[in-house]
């Protein structure tokens, strides 16, 4: 099939799942349903623009009946890779399916890791347990300021996080500590991400800053980003996406620490002429609301995205196509504050696409990457393209 669209806009609603996967119980996530449970918790979803694209046609959602004539194509995708991590989710949707999960450390990191890390940075550490990042800096912040020892912690995700007060350990020094940790965390201890978590403030009032930085593993095989950049196409990332791919295959990256910043940047990019991929992640759903079980914040974020969706769509050209999906779940209504093993929605819209196409249940996130790859005459090792199902021979806008 020839070129259907010139540029793809891929927006990840981080953590916005739509129902537990069949194996969710083995992850402790049976009953998780980020959108479904959220809809019930708020008395029904008022998201008219997402509803018009077909979100309510994917699964029963209180307050969102199926659209009689959806403007977009719609369906769900299952993750084949084990786990429920942002890194594995993003990698799979760009064509790399993992056969084993990233390691996690619910009881903290073993002595061989911590001893090697402390030797590399020339000082001791605090913490080394699973914790909320906002809580641990209150619990250990005073001792950190007094001793100069960085705070190390993890979560249910495959992460090695290092928190430090910007006036105690300058941010660039914190980044260097993360680089040293990244070199240590290989082999069986190859966590998905090492994350710098700088903070500021005084005792009892410590707050994290926007100077977070992720140091990820490189994907073990070529992703869609690699293939597109090697073919001379633009690969522009917005938000944390570049970190998840260790900047590989990225031709340009824009920092955008909040959902608003991401949406502003995306609209600005659409005003430019380009061919390839704009890949954006709206992290607040996960970072601010999902991990904190903030139902109202999560719903407010969805309503704000829905409000700005027409602005994004209006900025698109006739040769652009929009894909909206997620990388995992993060149900704010359950006792857990961690990611949830869920299927994710997928919506597709653009002048070159047929409206109202039911994509059904896709067996892998990689189907999305395969679809974009086929459009540009490229081929990934994983995924089944649905380009032929959504392509239209005529415009409709």
C-alpha cells in the first residue's frame, strides 16, 4: 500500500487503560479498569470529543454511550510483553516485544548493587526501599540535607530512583550519579529506568522540581523510531518519550513537564511542515493522579485533554493522522498506587482515514507500530498492521 499519511501524531495518555488483561490477576490487578472504574466513581464521563471519536464504542463506560457514527477508528490493544511498565509499553507499540519483564525490587536493591553504587559515587545513601517519591523526601529529606547522602528508592515499577535537594547535590551532579547507576544496573539487574528526582524546599515542605531526568536502557532491537530516522524521516518526541528510548532514533526532542506543556508543544509542531512522527506522552495522568489515587485530578486531566482535542485536530493538515492510546493502566480507584496490567484504547483519526472502523481487539501494542511502519514503506519484526482497514481513498474533512 502506498503512502496514506505524511505525518503521524501519536499521543500517549500515560496510564489510561480500559480494562484488566486476561493475566491481570497474576499481577495483582484483577478488577482494574482505569476508565471504567473512573467513570463509575465520578458518576459518568463527560468527554464529548473523545466520545465522538469512538471511545464509548470500545467498552461500556458510564456516561458515554457508543457514538452512532464515530468520527475515528477505535479498538483496544493487548500487551504481549510481560509486565506493566512505561518502557515496555512504549517499546512494544514501536515494534519491540520483550520475552521477560524488567526486574523489580519491592524489598529494595541487594547489597551488591548498593555497595557498587556507593563506591562509584564516593558516599553512602539513604532509603533503599519501595516508596512514594513525594513521601520519602519528607521522611528522609532532613537527614539528606544534614548528611549529603542521596536518597535511593524504587516502586512496583522497574526503576532505580535517586532523590537529592538541588542545594545539597547540584542537579548536574545528580545526573552524573544516575549515569553511574545506569552502568552498574545491567545483566540481571538491568532495570528499565534510572531516574533523577531533584527537589527543593525546607523541612516538612520539600517539593520535587521539573528537572527530573530518566536514564533508560536502550531497546534490544530496532524500533519504529530507528527505522524512520534512518529513512530520513522526522522523529520528534515531546515529554518523557525520548528518555524511554534512551534518545535512540530521535531526531528532535522537546521538553514538556506537564500535560499542558505537551499539548502546547504538539500544537506548535503541527504548524510546522514535516514528514514522519510526532510522539508525545501526557505524563500527568500517571505521575500526578494515578500513582496518588487522585480520582478527581485524573478526571479533570481527561476533561482538559478532551477540551483541547479539537484544537489539536484543527491544527492537523490534510496529510496528518492522529493516534491516541496508552502504555498501561493506572487505576486511581483501587487501593494500589502502582501501574495496572490493562488493555489500552486505540483511536485513529485523519482526513486520509475511514471513519467508524471497529479495529476490535489487537493482540499486541506492536500492531500500532506496524501500521505506521507500513505507511512509510518500512517493516517491523512484530505486529500486524491495520493500515488497510483504516485507509481511505478520499478526504473527509
